[in-house]
C-alpha cells in the first residue's frame, strides 16, 4: 500500500491500480520469454527473486521437454506502475540462474496493484537488444505476523531530552537499509521532492505534510512544535535511488496535556479550510481489496461557486493521504495526469484512485493549492469487507 516502537507493520500504499491485464508470457521474433509467477501469487512488502526464462522456439530441448534455453544474455530491467505516473521507476538487479535460459529479478513491490516490468535483453549474436514487457498483478501484503523484513526502515533518532508539546523540536530521521544496516543517502524525486514527511497524531485528527532537508550523512531534519501530549505517527514517503517509492514509518511520543480536539473520527463528507469547501464522495461503496475512485468537489465557501482555480502543488492537482485507524495502513494518492482529469479540475472536481487493503475506518486528508496557500480538507471513510 509501517509503525514503530517497534510494531509489526501492515500495508503502506502509494496508490493505485491499472486497467492493464496481467501478462506473463511474451513472444518476440523467434524467442519466447516467460515470467514464472509463484502459484501463491506475488505479495507486496516481501523481497522476491522472480525468475524468467528465455527460449529459442526454433530449437527443441531434449532434456527440458520444450524449447532450448538461451544462455549468456545480458539483461537490464525497469519496473513502473502505469497508474501512478509520478512514481519513480525501479531498476532491479538481474542475475543468471544455474540453468541456461533462466534469469532472476530481485524485486520488492511496496504495495498492491498492477506493475509493468520492462526488460532489455542483449542476446548472444543478436546486435539489437530485444524489448519485452510484462504486466504483473501484486496482491496486498499478507496479514500481520508474517516474518518478512522490508528492505528499508525509517529510524527517528532519539533526543537527549523528552519532546514536549508547544516547544520546537527537531525531528532527525534516517532511511536505513535493513540488509546492510547502512544509512541511505541517494534518493529519486517523487512529485518534486525526495522526502514527503507525513505526521499524524495517534487519533489521526491532527496532520501535517512537510518536506525535510537531508544532511550529507543521510539524516533528514525538520523542526516543529507538537500541539499536544500524545503519540504521533511519522511516515516518510521516499524513493531510494532506483528502488521505487515506498512509505516507511516510525513513532514519537510527546509529553504534555492531552489533545484539546475531538479524538474520535467522524464519518464526514464535508470539510472547509480557509474558504475552500470540499464535498467528498465515491461512486460506489468502498470495499477492501478493491480499487475505488474518490472524488472531492471543491467550492468557494463564500460564493458557493465551484473552485476551478486550484493550481498544481508538488506536481499534482491534489494530494490525498488516507490513514487506517490502526495507524499502520497508509494510502498516498494523486489524481491521474491526463486531459480528462485536467478538465474536471477546471470544474472544481478532483478524482483520486486508491486501493484499500483492509476494511475499517479511515481518516482522509485532501490537500489543494488555492489562491496562494495550501488548504487541507479532512474526511472520514468507512471501508466495507
């Protein structure tokens, strides 16, 4: 689609699904390339060595009872998510297996949906590389309790003194490679930023979306004053170089008086921030493990006229952050970037697609740039089984 002190993590997502049908076998000229999908399917949140086999259909293999495998191929791979146009591409490693014609892709899918795998195959004796494209369906993460270590984690560095409400404190965060223990220092941009910092109170009714700065040692820093004494969820939406986007998470505790705001999540469909009013809806009942189109219709609250004069922010017409009440499941969505979406935005209508990996109550934050400032609208959503 993470949380610390240290908690087992459920799906964190970065949007959405595609209409592309899954494709796992391709014929190109005299060569057949087949992706070996596990019988149990592909799950998000799990490191995976996904094999593919390249055979020459002009030659029979007397041992394998099929076509002869093509060894000695030099291959490169690129993985993208067509429905998420702003998501950085992944550049997984490709290695040769022990059987001629068999190769392995070292993959990690951060969330469920349809992914596109583009291979460039330099075959022995063939001058021009062969381009092959697969589309694979990735399931949401397995239920909590599966002992799978994600490739990266977000570490919030401890302070010498407790964090106190109302007092400016500097969050210092590092993205750590869990295999090597090294701090990651190279990142790709996603929607004009290398780190989207999402902070929410434990009850999810207080929220911030910020962009910290990285020091040369890989430590990201951002200063803020927390408004109340409670636990806060800290999410880093990052794209380690060549590895694609993912949302990592941690948690911090802040001392002080309890929140003055209502800590219960209301299932509301209307919200206003500084003159911008939003009506939240979906075409059908939102169900878990299915894609849903979520719409925010924007108005000028003073005139009642449609707010068709929003402007792009961070490369998108809007940003939608969706948190499950378990504090572990996060969906970060953006509108499609096409002519139809642009026309709707001019009418004050912004549509997002999202996939919810589990049922329950979600807190939804939509952010839009309107008349010189960022407006944040909050809604509550119930997702059915």
